[in-house]
C-alpha cells in the first residue's frame, strides 16, 4: 500500500512532536535542561502546531513512559545535574538510532521516540544502492551476482520510465513479480555474506542486528494511542540496568511470510525473528523499493518490555 505525501508528512511531524513531548517530560521530571540548537527547532515547531488536546495527549504518554524509565535508572538520575540534547537526523545513517540523549557528565542514556509505529528501519533497495556495504555487512559491498539479479529485476521498469510520461506503480502489470525478484535477490545476497565458519556467521549476525537496532544501548518509548505506551530496553552493551541482550550467532532460515505481503522473515537462533516487508514508497514508478522492518520475536528474558496504561 502506498502512503500519500500528506500521510507520510503527518507521520514525520507527529514523530518529531512526540520527541519534543518526551524531552519536555524529561526536563520536568529530572530538572535537566534541554540544549537549544538547530535540532530542537522542528520537534518544538511540530509539537506547537498540534491541537491542544493532542499536545496534552502526547505529553501524558511521554510523562508516563519517562517516569517509568527514571525509576528503573534511579542511580543515573540521582545526581540531579545533566542535559538533554536532540540528535541530528543524520546520526541514524551512522548507526545511532537514538532521538534524544541525556547526559549527567559521566554517563548517558539514549531514547528512541516512536508515535504509533514500531518499525526498526525503513531501508531502501534499488539498482544503485549497495545495501551490503551500507548496512555494514560486507566491506567489499554486494556481489556481482546480486547486481546482475537486481538489474534484471528493475530492467522492465527502467524501460517504462524511459518511454512513458509519469508512470505509476499501480499501472505496472507485473508488480508482484518485481517485488519478489527484488526480495529474492536481497535474501540471496544476505546468505552470500554468510561466512564459512561459525565465527564468520556470528559476525554477520552481529553486524545485521547492529544495523537494525543501532550501535548504542537505549530505551524506546512507543506511543500506541491515548491509553497506552510501550517501553522497550535495547541493552546489548550492558550500559543500562535492565537485562542485557546477546547477539544471535546463526541464521536458521530466510522464509517468505506469505504470498501477498511481499515480505521475508529472517529467523535467527536465540529467539530473534525479523520481518522485512517491501513496498513502493510513493506512487511514482521508479527503481527503488522501501523496507518496513519489524521484530516479530525477541528473547523475552533479554529484552525488557512493558506496556503501561496512560490514565
């Protein structure tokens, strides 16, 4: 399904607005100050543009989540001195998925703020993007076999784009086949990056999980609706007080979820299962597709997760 530009714009604006609500809740609860710079401008602006009822709802959800985390990280907050800063949007491209970072001078805690979605990433595949290198899976990048497969998958689209005026995905007669060809090429390349030894396999799994979850530990605050907020702790590096997670070491399978949603699921050992759903990000036909990536299952004993009621 293709989102309209207005829908995508609203998702971005509401997400940024929720970041501001979380920062304000942190300031009110911890007495830490928000560092004002260019990265605060959009979150503040988008929050101010919300209706008053929505501002109150966003803040209420943020406050509920923040109070819970402050209780869990009481030692960190006990100093009473610190600062709250917003990350640049480009930080995610280098592996840091945190939206906010609070620092008390010696340590820091990061927050990822989500409004009504829990996707890990929205990565792209195209006939020019080298995902193996971009995701940190292989320093040499994608193989010749992958480029051959991906160019074949998009070849028909390139011809249509070259010869027709404003073609759309809706008009593409073999859209389903294109999706599956791209997905199959991607899955084959993931397996090509897989090594011949247990150590190489474990390294590939760690790199892939690092790409999906980020290179720093953090708390994720996900506002579901007006009545609930989800808290998740991602703690691979033991920087937080919640249970720490261990990287998977084996890819057990890459399976089609089903024949209609254009997705594949990577099943790892240690209880990790990640779904990669592909879709066209806009109506205009082009040689680029977008992933919606979600965790279907995570080891419950290693990921602290709570759903909190917002009274």
